[in-house]
C-alpha cells in the first residue's frame, strides 16, 4: 500500500511538471501575436481556390483569438491580371509551375481579386480586436505567400517592423493554406528571429505536388513548434 501511495504521488508530481512545462511554453503573453493568414472566401469551399475543409478552421481561429491581445489578419489582395494567375500566361493551366525572375511560381486560378466577394474574409470570422489587417500580393508582377516578405524573399511587407515596434517576440500562426502562406510566413518569421508556433488544427493545406509533406519537414528542421489549439486553452485554464 505504501508503494502504491508513493507511486500515486509520483504520478501527480509528474502531471504537475507536465502542466508547468506547457504553461511555460504556451501561456500567452503580451509579447505574443496571433497571425491569422488569409481566411478568405476564395480559400474556403465554394471559392475560386478552395482549400479542402478550409472553412472548418474558422470557429477554432475565433476561439483562439480570444486568448491573444495582439492579432494580425492577412488578406491576399491581388490586382486583376496578377502574374500568379494561370490566366495571365498563354497556354498555362492552374497548378503548373513556371520560372519567374524571383524563382519558381505555382500558377493558380484567379483568386482574391481586390474588392471582390472572394477576397473578403469568411463571414463567420469574428475577431473584432484584431489590430492590423495586412494586405499582400498587391504588386502585379510578384506573388506574396508570406506575411513578412514577397516571394523574392527580400521585398518586405513591413510586418516585421510593425511587430518589432510593438515588442512582439513570438508569433503563433493559423490560417490558410498551411503549405503555402502559413509555411512561408513561418519560415520568414524564423529568419527574422521570432519564436514561431504553428497551431496545426487551426490550419488546413491544399497539397500541391507533396507540399504538405515538404512543409512539415521544413518546419521541423527549423524547430517551429507544431501544437494543437487545445494546448493554449489548457494552459490558460491551469
Ligand atoms: Zn494569391
């Protein structure tokens, strides 16, 4: 009975250690930001470039955002005839890859054209306290997956400066699509010296030519934490 009692106590201590570890890692602080990437109609079912089940993340993202004082929303926001559209290249089809001056570019169906319904946020996305809406992909000649840099990875969107001036040191990422705009944002954020956490069940991928697997290995190599939304909620409740 004695041994059993000790064992139970040990389990309890280990459980507390585990809770403390989670709390230390994912307790949300003022220096954290949640970046919600491209939760727009065109990336949801029924949209021009739908991410399968993309709309399922919306309630998860809404709940997550309640934990963060700092929230940034990004919006893919292209002019008509953007060069990431297959329709802008004679003889090309969506999902072809072409060489652009800044590197390979996947061609997409026309999507998120400025001021269209497709470019609007999903109507169930409710984050009234978001402090910044960052639009990207405005230059017709270059795509911008990442929230921090255009696809040449040298032209800044200005988000890094905004975050630094506000004392942000850690970035949590959610949104669409995991294997393009979330991935590029995570990679650039690591490069800029931020701690980066991807909330996996608050993201969905589109998976072009193995892009989800490539994303997972890239983010693992960069030591980007991949967590579930519940790990943040549990921490706050503890
Ligand atoms: Zn786009």
